[in-house]
């Protein structure tokens, strides 16, 4: 399944090279940060092949990009390993043109307008959601006191 995310390159790791039974190979990993709700999330992605490594060289740390990638997992000795393989990287500005409004030039689509009469507006387009209005946001005073015998490390 192919997926896409818009965000920015946070870090580029060193290029790894080697030789297998099929010949020479090259791989480079990079850390990608994207907006998920109110908080940024990061994921380590990779590109395989000399041509894809050259494509990644075009972008610097901090560049806003749109990444198309595939997810795959495999099992080895009872453990599962997940691979996030990018197969296309392009400037985020090109992707934002079809998305409509852009929030602050960051490459993220703007949030839909709040509903008029409070609550969820079912007339909005599919996939859009606006938080209910009218209820105050909870504060730290609304939270319960921590339990004394809580032995959790976090």
C-alpha cells in the first residue's frame, strides 16, 4: 500500500553501501517529521538504490517535502522488523497546490471551519471533522490527583 506524508527532513544519516549476490547496493536513512494532530511525530525512513540516494541528496535538513512510501514488515527468529521505504520525494509546495489552503506555508492543509450550532457538523465533506464547540477546554485543575501507590515508571 502506497502512502504519502508532508513534513520536513530533520536528519540525514550516512549512506550505507555493500555488495550482495545481486550486486552492489546503496541505502540511506533519514528522519522525517510530520504533523499529527497538535503534535509533531517523527519516523525514520529509508531509500534504496543509488538513484534514490541521489534523489535524497537534492534535499537538505529542514526542507519541507512530500514523501511517498510503502510499509512492510518481516519476521526473523520470532521478531518483527518494519521497513518504511520512501520511493518518491518532492518539494511540499507542489503537493500543497492541489490540497487547497495551506496553514502558515508549512505544507499542511488548513483545519475546517468550526460548525455553526455546536457539535459535529455532518454536512461537512467526508473525512473532515471539527471539534464540538460550547464546552470549555479542561484545565490541570480538572485532572484527578495522582495515586500514592502508583508504581508505573512514567
